[in-house]
C-alpha cells in the first residue's frame, strides 16, 4: 500500500530568499554519478545564487575561456557536485585536456565540453580522467555515436525549442540506458514533457541576481 509520507520542513529566517528547483523535476529518474543520484542541476556560475539554491548539482558552463581560478571559485561555493565547462569551442585541444584534469583534481564530478568539440579531443579527455565527460549536443544532426564512441558518458542536450526532439532521437539510437541531461524550459509543463521524452536529469536556469534583487528593492521602496 502506498502511503503518503509527511516531510517536515525546517526553515531559516535569513535564508528564505533562496532559489528552489521546480518540484516537478523530482519526477525524473536521475543519474547516479559517483554514488550520488542527480535529478536537478542549476545552470549558473553566479556564486551567490549557487550558494543559495537547492539543486542536486551545479552545471557551470560559461562563454569565456575556462580558467583554473574560476573553477576554484565555483568549487568553493558549491555544497553539491559540480560539473564544470572545459571548452570545446574557442578553447580546445590540449588546453581542454589540462583544464579537465585540473577540474578532476579539484573535486569536480564531471567535465562539460561544448558542442563544436572534435571527437579526438573528447577521446583525449576521457582517457585522461576518472570522472565522466559530459558532451553538449544542440542539434538532431549532431554526431551522437561519434561522441559516445570517443568517450562521452553523458549527453547534455541544449537544443532550445528542439530539445525534446533531440532527446527522443538520442533515446532511439542508444535505448534507455544512456544518461541524458537536458534543459527543461521555464514552465513545469515543459520540464515534465522533457522528462517524459527521455531525459534523466534537468538543468534549470535560475533568475539572475539582478532580477532577484530588483524584486527585493521594489519591496524595500514599498515598505518605506
């Protein structure tokens, strides 16, 4: 018999203003990585947001050349597993391999490579690391088999409005066992549709610090 279990909640007065992952993400199967089950990932490099949120993991990918300084800062702010970007577009080749190895030594749970990366570089990274390589895919025409054969252990599907179709195609090719992380969109309905299409875990993009602070300042003005 299934019995609904009451979950007590203990809150902090000073931490009420935090970023909570959409509850619907709990419907995902999750991916067990290094003995931790991960269903929700926050897509952010904002240390303040990361420190005041409740995801299972952090997806820290940014549009600049990856550096060890940024990796160290993000590792210090995150209480949960961190998946860090190590290039694949502008930054690639041996530099990406070195950045990936440094990320592993600092404690990252996985490294994320961008969609343009060559399969040869994925192979070099995967053969150098013990943590998984997460390969970002953005199109139905991506070389899924080539990336998987090169050593990508997880796909990070980020295809905008086409994300669900890409997830379905990956499932058609690899079956239900290949791990898929995917962007879920902004609504609970779109997140659930992404899960139902075959995604095991969902990345959630939180409001920015400026957006959160804008609402705070509005309350302050009204209070005065």
